[in-house]
C-alpha cells in the first residue's frame, strides 16, 4: 500500500488492486486463507448494496483462489468435477459498492466423495457480513455419479487445513 494508506478505500483509485489479492492468513483463526477484493458494481442493487444472491459469487471467487493456491483444479479434476450440493448463508451486515471485502475460506470436513467449505465474509474494518457453508461433491462426469476424491486433492485439502483424512 502507498504511504499513508491503511486500507484499500484510502488508496488513490489507480493504485488499488481492483482485481484481488489472495493467500494464507492468520487474521481469523481457524481460517487459514482469504481473498481480499473490492465489491463490484455488478454485485449491487439500485441502492448500491451488494445483492444477497451475489454472496454466492463472492464465495465462488474465494474458493477458486483457494484451490489455485493449493494446486487443486478450480472446478475439480476431470474424474471428480465439483458441484455444490448444499449452500447455507446467514447474513449479519450489508456490503456496499466499492467496499473492501475479505472472504475467509477453510475446508472443515473431507469425506469420500465430498468436502465442506466454510466462508466468513467481512466488509471494511472487519465488519462481519455473512457466514456461508457449502458442501461440494465430485462427480465422475457432468450429470454423473459421485466419484471418490483423488488422493492428491485429499492430501492438499487435509494437509493445508491440518485435518485428519476422513473417508
């Protein structure tokens, strides 16, 4: 950040990383990874508030960054294509257009064919905006049957999170 700028909001517009930054963090244990970004105009309603349905999009961006970091194919390997089985969201505070947001990501459970990912969404100044839980199941092909998680994917998730390898 430039001298004197403590947050993305305080940075001159041309100096902001408008795409995002992602990586390991120890800011919110037990979360070990986060994506920092500015909310997009496309995420907002006419009042400039991030529309509730767009929180799923924020999670998509964060989990793709998480998987890239772990060396896991973003939508899963060909024989284990990842789809969302369950999605639960609880809202606490709104986000607004152009607000710095941080999405914390962690895998909380790894099963034989699926894994559960928990997200914590925070706005400017650490305001707790939402908690989201998603369970992903891997399919042998689009529209196919559940497939066993590949061992290298299992090792990447459990190794990073310090989880026991559930089966």
